[in-house]
C-alpha cells in the first residue's frame, strides 16, 4: 500500500474520531449542566433563547460561584437559625404579611452568613442556582408573593404558600454543609 493511500485512509479516520470525541465531550458537558442545575437548566434555555446561550450563562454562573467563599455554619449557628425560623412561623398566625417579610430577611441573612452575595434578587438566584437549582422555583414563588404582599395584594393563602416556599430553601441552605 502506498503512502498516499495510507494517508487517504488514516486522515478521514482521525477526523471522524476527533469529531466523535468532540461530540461526546459536548454531550458530557451538557449532561453535567443538566444534572447540576436541574430545572434551572431548562428555565435558562428558555430565558436565554437557546441551549448555547444558556450553557454559556450557566458556565459563567459556575465560574462566579467557584470564586465565592461558601462556608458551613457551626452547629450552634444552625440551631439559632432554626429557632429564629420557628419564631417566624409562629408570628405568621398573628401577622402573615410581616412573617413572610421576616422569612425573606432570614433567608437573605442566612445566605449572607454562608457566603452568598445578597446584592439583589436576580444575583441571589444566579448564585444559588449552581448548588440549589432544585429549590429556586420555591424561592422565586416566595419572593413574588412577598413583593405582592408589600403592595397589599397577597391573599392569606398565598402568604401561607410563600412560607412553605421559603422554608424549602431555608432548610436546604441550613442543612447544606460545605456548599458543594
């Protein structure tokens, strides 16, 4: 077999193998993002208008998150937060609107103490999405009710639901030790 024939056979095989490897690598990256972000992956695809833009956004979130100093809380602090949460829930009976606002503040304070920036709701969601993608819908729903409540437009049932939603994120943040 001549050298040119070998090259004609080997080059296409190498090109195909490289294409297969690149495809597998892309599928692996996509699977990683889907698993890590959970339902947030699909939401970001929709918000960003496509997979490529969404995956670029999610990778940027991962890079930002990697720079954060997420800390675990000592058992005593976790216990204090749990007691505060209990007080907020008890307060709900007498003042539902106030309790929902307190729940929002308590979640933000817990986030801050764990090392998450709390600059604004949008940034909070982006930062939380990396490790807490499965509870973000709870946080979004609770935040929306809290916003309507501050305008006097939330029903007691909506406020009760907001407390349930805040509790889901609160418990996850309180129980997630190490941030990873």
